[in-house]
């Protein structure tokens, strides 16, 4: 037996005894535990690091109600935070009207999206004292409180062209009465003994609300309001005045409190060409 063979046999015998020794078993278990811990720690760190840096696109939430928006954000691994509410009569209560960050931007998962919603109900205001005030002054004061005038009713009185009473739904109102913003009231206006005559304003190109405000400023009311060529509710909302009866004319006069019939259409080609800016300037 040569020398190298003897050395190999001695080494093999040593390794065999070492592998099956108690010391090797302890060291092997410790080494295995260290490797397992290192792998697990690395995996946890990798997952955590990946999740923190993951970005998602912010959904566009305008027009959704707050519950729908919350569900959409949760699905995108984002969260909602309502920071403000606005009174917008043309919007449904709880509808999303603004968001930050905006839809289409990219943020990390878990990010809060700050939402502004439309209020569920109109805030309350107190009716200002407008009794014995002139109609133009009363109208201006009501406008500052966001209270609208539905009808102007003329009654004989020594106080010509001044407000002598306020009503809503057939009930008399007094200064301090609580109303929702945007409420419509009726004004009782003294016509005096002369039955004052006024010219009929031009209303072409105005919306129904704009026309009503301009008529109210002159102590007039809206009569019939037929909608022509309006096929759906959106057409009606966008309709403008293209005809009125009586027609506007410097020579045509009417009594305060009279009604003007307005014809509205969403086909703007039917509206006569007028200086709309000049007409709307009267509303400011």
C-alpha cells in the first residue's frame, strides 16, 4: 500500500467519524438555521421594499358618489380622505367634485387621495329685512343671500315699487325666517295708483334662470315656458330663449307684475343675433 492510499484511508476514516459525531450535528443545525434565517430575512425585506416602491395610477373619481369612490380606491390599494364639502345645487349630495392628486397621476400604494364632495343639503340662511325697500334694492339683497324670486305679485299700495310682503308656498314670511340657500320666494310689491308701465326687456340667448332674474329686476314674471326641439333632459338644461311674447320693443309697454311667455330651444341657430354680453351685464 503506497503512502497516498494510506493518507486517503486516514482522511476518509476521520471524515466518517466527524460526520456522525455530535459536534458535527450541532454545527450543521446551527449553520442550517443561520442560512434559513438569512433567506427569510432577505425575502421579507425584498417584499417590503417592493411594496413600498410599487406605484399605481390614481383613478378619475369626478362624478362618482363618495361610496363608489371609496370602493374604487380600495381596489387600487389607495384610501379616501374627505377634506371639504361645497354647496353645489346642480350636483347630487356626496358627489365627488375635486380630488388631489388628480386622476391619471401615479402614486405609491397606500397613498391617501383627498376628496371634495358636494354637500347633501343646502345650508340655511335667514331672510333679510326687505319690507318697504325698493324692488331693485330688495332683489340685490336677496341675491347676496342666495335667495331667488319666483313670482312678483303687484298689489295696490301707497308704497310704489317697494316690497310690502314676502310669501313662500302660500305662507307669509318675516325677516329672520330660515330658508335653504337657493329657495324661491314670492314678493308682494306695491304698484301705487298709477299702474306704472315699463318696456319689455330682450331675453334672447338667456337661460331660463337668467331670464327670470332679469324679468324680476323689472318687476315682471315668467309665463309659459314651452321647450322646442328638446329631446332629452340635457337639451332642456342647455336650452336658451329664442322667442318671447310679448316681443321686446321700445314701443311695447306692459304693467309691472305682468308675465312674459318664453320659448326655449337647444338649437342655438334659431336664436336671433343679439349683443348677449350687453344683456347679461344687466344681471351683474
